């Protein structure tokens, strides 16, 4: 909490903190207590225009800067963020709620995007070839798309920002960041890191606000903005895609997920349970890649369910500030109540409760780690992204049935498969309609790899060289 009290709470524009033009502020809550941590400046539409003005003034100079200069800024930011990892971890825990050990892992993961893109900044390559007719040369240059808007969620307040800022800066783009209203403090602290790393004023702005639709709309209606990168719900993503059409904005959309976790009949059950605990319980289940539906082969279903239930029941729930806590609070009262409704409805519809299933009666937004099996095929908990510590288990008989159940969703972000048979793993992964698949592995995200989904889970990718390409345009120059 001390970290939150010491964090600047203004709007970051032109390398300085400012009050909102209308003086508005909003409360930032500690989800482990439900109490206010601090208050923060609340950007409005005029502040949004002011931020874009700043980004546009800086765009041409930043785009023309040497790739090595951009690389060194990103590298310096990585070093500073790494050096201040403990302070950032406590800030993340204060406003998001996860245990400090998990927050430290997020800082390490989030910082790595800055190091990765510091290395990629000097490897932006075009090409020169002779035309097939032999009458000239084809020169293709890679140029930055221009000023960008990044909209990030609350569940990984640092990593979701660095995953967008890193490639934008490496490509030579300026960027306006609109963090979640639940977790603005980490983004504002990150702005100071970039300032200390030598990032020129105006290249990065941060707009905390409770009126996201108005602020985003103001920016997207401005013809000077050229790209939007959004991580969040599919419903909001669809609205942004529609809003982007009039100005033909470039879009990167990392949207919702409904990840299947498939345990085939020959799987190592202990390894599968260990993987399930990571894929389900990382970040308290509040992750777009979280395993949502556990599809388990009939011969091993009871063994898997029993062991998973034992592990879930043994988790220590409490404030993320405390030592030895495994599971922190959900982000808000609204989200807590949604998770509780999903569980209650599933039980009423005939699901069997194996462990958990209740809110924890204490200050804050805590819910028990829960396992449900025998879940009816039409239960809402199988169709919606749970975003909580709820494992839902469904039995299957054949590999083909597992694939059919896994693909029975509009989402296509992540999937997990556990089997000892490599040939079978490849057959299943080939048939799964998801952008990322983990084979006997519960963590798929890596700064050096593309992160993204298909179908209603999004457009484009983040991470890897593919993530950098999202911020670059191809310019063709015909020469003799």
C-alpha cells in the first residue's frame, strides 16, 4: 500500500504529470479490502486531444530517430524496471490484488518485452529486388504506422502495457496508453520509468479515466490516429472494430478466451494436475488464457478430478500482501458477483460441486477455489469466460469427441493438451481451432513468440517479430 501512496496520480502528457482539464478525479480501490487506495486524475475528451496533439508533435522526430537510439531507450527502461521490480510488484498487488510473488513474476515477464523489442528495433528490414521484367528494382521499406492508441486491461497492468508499448516504440510510433480504471497506478509509474530511460516528451502519454468510451471515441474519431491496440472483452472489441471503420484504422485485438484443457486417456495425471493448477489458477484464474473447460477422458476423469480438487482445496486464500498466500481477491464486487452467479447456476442445473463454491465472508472480493464436474452441456459456465478460480470438468469418450467439444465455442485464443503420445498431440493440435496451443505445457505466452487468437478472440498478434510488424507499414518505391 505504501507503493500506491507514493505513486504520482496525474495524467502523463508531454513528459509531465497534469491534472485533468476539468479537475475530475476518481478512486482507486484495493480489492483485498474494498477500501480506497488513492484517487487519480480522470482524463476527459479534451485531455485525450491534448495527448494526441503531443503524440503528433513527437511522431516525425521519433520515427526519424536511429533504430539504435530507440533500442537504447527500451534497454534502459528494461534495466530500470528490473531494478525497481519489488516496488512495482507491491504496486500491482495493491491495485490488482494478486500475491506479491505473482506480481514479481509479472514484472519479470512484462520487463522482458522491453528487452526483446530493444533487440528487435535494430532488425527492421525491408528488401531490394530486381523486378521480374528486368526493367527496374523493387525497394520495400518498413515505416511506422504513426500515432497509436493502446487500451489495456486490469489483470496484468504492467505486462499488457509493455507488450504494446515495446513494439510501438521499437517501430518508431508514438503511443497514447489508456489503462484500466481499476489499475491506473502501475501505468503511471511505468511512464516515469520511460522518462528516466530517456524517452522524449510526447512519445508516450498515459490517460487514466473512468469514461473509457468517450476518451477512446475522441481519439478514434481524430484522423491523425492511425492504429488501435486493445486487450479486453470481445463485446468491447467488436464496438472498437466498428468505430475504427470510418478512419480505416489499423487494429490489433486481443479479446476473450474460453480455453479447453484436454486430458487424453494416456496423459501423465500428476503432470496434468500440475499443469491445470498453473493454467487455471495463475492470476487467480483472471487471465484470457486461463483454462476454462477441462475435458478429461472417461478412464482418467475421476483420478484427475479428485487430485485437482485436493490441490484446489489446499490453496491459502488471502490478501496478496501476506506471505504464503496462493489466491488473492477478484478485482471488484461486480466481477465477484458474476463468478458467484455462474457457479450457483451451474449447481442448480445439475453440476456436482467437488470443492469450494462459496464467497469468503471477509472484507474484499474473495471467492473459494472451486471444482465442478458433471456439468450440463448447456450450462452458461461452459460458454462464458469465467475469469475466476473455477475449474469446470466435462468427460469425453473419444479423441474426436474431445476435439468437437473443445472447438464448440466462438472463441479461439488458447488451448492445452496433455498426452504422452507426440503423434497424437500433433493430430489434436492440428484439429484445434485456437491461435495458441500448449502441449504438456501450461504456460504458452513468451515475449519472443506471437500471442493472439482467431475467431472471436481477436485480430493480429502481440509478441515476437510478428508483434513488431503490427506497428509497421510497407512502403514500395519503384526505381530504375
